[in-house]
C-alpha cells in the first residue's frame, strides 16, 4: 500500500508540474501573439488554427517534410523578409526564437556565452546520462571546472595513442566485417560460380548490395567502448556495446522522453529506458572498479608515469616521444577513463556520468556521419576517385592509415567537412537567456525564452558558401580558397557558417577525437572498398528526426572490394 501511495503521489506531482508548465507556456504564448502584431524583428512560423497557437510550426515540421527541411524553410523565410529571427516553439511551454543573423549567433555563443546557459531539455537528459556530465551541467562555473578536469583525456598526445591502439584495430575489424558481408551477398557473375576455394574475404572484384549503417554503428560503439574503458575480455565489450545499441534504439523510438515535463510522467517506454540504463551503469561501475584496482597494482609494482596535467595552461600538443611540454607521459594501455580516475576531484559517480556521455555521444553521431560519407562517395564518383588518389598516394593497399598520415590529407579533410556541413546528424541546439537582452541586430530577447541555433540552416548560408550552397562540393574547402586555414577559421569563428561541433566554451570537447576517428575510418574504407549507387536515379531515403537526424530507412549501396593494383 505504501508503494502504491508513493507512486500515486509521484503521478500527481508530475501531472501538476505539466499543468504548471502548460499554464506558464500559455501565458507566454498569449504575450507572444500580441507582440507579433507590432514587432518588426521576427517572422512568426506557425500552422493555422488552434494547432498553430499551441504548437506553432511543429505540425508542419513533423508531418510532410523530411527532418530539418521545414526548419531550413522557416529560417530562409525570415531572412528573405529582412527579419532577425523566426519565432516558434516545440510546444506551448517554450516560445522559441531561431536566430538568423550570424552576428547575433556569435554574440550569444561566444561573447555572452555565460548569460545563455543550456535550456531545460538538458535537465531531462540528466535522467539518462547523469547529473555530472559536461553535456548536462547547466551551471557555467561548474561546467568550466569540469571541462578543465576532463580536458587531459582529449589532448593530442593521448589521441595519437588511441589511434594506434584502438582506432586502427577497430577499423581493421570493420573492413573484415564488410568484406565478409560482401562475400556472403556477392552479386557479380564470377562470384556466383566461383569455387569454394576462391571464397576469400579479400577477393578483388566482389560486389554486393549492402546497407552499411548497422555495421558502422557496431564499429563506432566498439571503438568508443575500447577508447573509454580498459577491458579484460571481449565479452564485456559486447555487453556494454550491445546494451547501448539497444538504449539508443529505444530513445530514437521515443524522443519525446527528452521533453522535461514528459520525462516525469510514468510510461512504459520511460520504464524500459531507465531499466536498461541502470543495468548499463552497473556494468560500467564494475569496469571502473577493475580499472581502479589495476591502477593501484601498477602503482605498487612500479613508479607511476606522470599523468597528463590538467592545468588550464597545459599545452595540448606533444612531441614525437610521447611527452608533452610538461614532461607528462601516456601509457599505451591508458583509456579516457584511466586519465579521469587519476583526478582525485572526480568521484566515481562523476566518472560514470562521463562514461555514459562518451558512449551516447561518441557512437551515434559518428556512425551516422560515416553512413552519410559512404552515400556521398557513391553519389559523387568523381569525388570518390579524387579522394582515392590522394589516399592511395600515401596508404598502401591492405594497410590501415595512421593518425599522422590522415592528419595532412587536405581533400579528405575537405570531404568530411562537406559531409558534416550538409548531412550533420545534429540539426541544432538551444540556449536560454538568464536576463533580458538586446542583440546586435536590435532583437529584444525576453528572459526565459529559448533560443534555437539551426546548424542545418546556418551551414547553408549563400552569402558565405555562394549560390551553390545546397550542392555537395568539397572543393569549396580547398581549391576555391587561397588561404584555406583563414577560410576555415572565418567559417567557424566569425561567420557562424560551420557549427557541427558548436562553438565557444560549450563546444564539443570530443571534436578532435571524432575527426580523427572519421579520418582514419574514411581513409581505410576508400582505400580498400568502392561505393556506388544501385541506379543513377536512386534517391536517398528522407531523414527523420529523433534524438539525431537519420535516414527513415537504410541506405543501400553497391560495395565492392578494390584490387590492390588499382592505385598503380
């Protein structure tokens, strides 16, 4: 009876919270309706009738158009009308401004970042990730301290170690998996009649129609697992990676769980997600306990290597012998969590939160980007040919490229930048002003009204990218510019035209980690395999919006094994 009474109280409290939020949102929307009649700085984006009053643009966004297309349309309509923002909201709870002026975007994200913390949706994320992660920490001062403590795990000297010990073996396993799938689904005539002795996984010329997203997702999960934790057996890797694969699928099916009020209402989907997440946290705690024991044994057996220091002024780079300029060293067996465990200020609960964050953020966006990259290779064969020539000039057949090799490949970098520009799996992000503010454009932002930054729209600005901003063309990042470094810096820091990893103090701390993984994997795929469309008129499935943007149905491509003589 006590349990029933407690559950009833929880339900009543959740319903009351929803009604309170709805009432607050209703009043805010009423005020917005009056303001729209006379305001000259923004254009209102909403559907007709009662739906338009409460849900504004969302009926259109969620119905006929692919994910992000309606968002881009509203953004462009506001700009065409000479306005500074599009005004809409995901629900009646949050009137939302989408800023369309790059000067305003830079002002909020860079110059006044401390006055624009993350909005309420990140409170809902705490239920899934934990209260102590970089993603969910909304207090700017606490976030700065946390970032300083976590930063050593993402220094260049450590990423180089991960490349050799985690990324390269992971990519080798991915290629083996894809070759096996190609052989088992071979469509070429000679493959169909080949003798059993010829059924080798590296047989040149074999070709098959495959969807690669599932294979890339499994690869990205295993890589982030092995980069974050030190495992003693492969079974533990499978347990963690399979568990988070299932968790991601659950959240994609019910993205509404990330709405703060909805996450407080008892629901079967919420129950399943929390139960699965609790299981994963227990598994992670077991691994962390083992890692702590290993560290103590190592300290008892030999003098410990000096960990990478977390001083704010500690350099990010290292020389070739594995030391940074402070003399710190990195053990080849170290993983992301190893470095954090050495920080005495980080409790196990905090480390677990970061581990969960790494697993969630480190696999989904990476696998979706790689999936889009494979599609772009198939859609634009001239791009694939040029990329292959660049990679084949420095990477031997049947070898996995190293960190140092891929770091200097200009066209590879340009290709991935263009993939992230037009196919970014994260469509945007929000901020919430803690006080009334007036932006450089003159737009008045009331306290508590959420701001939305549309990555997919800002990365298509014609005044920065030209009249062909909608076209996939990696050359815009290399051939078209005299000073490539200056162009990239302008896109990221000033024009706000390239934000796949956000910008400012809240940018993605794993940016270099992600780009290194993408480069090593893409270079290996292009060197060993070739991608083609099943037909010239093949149309990519429309994207759907969940936690991330992804194809509604798997993309199917013709994948063939290259001949080692291709580059000769």
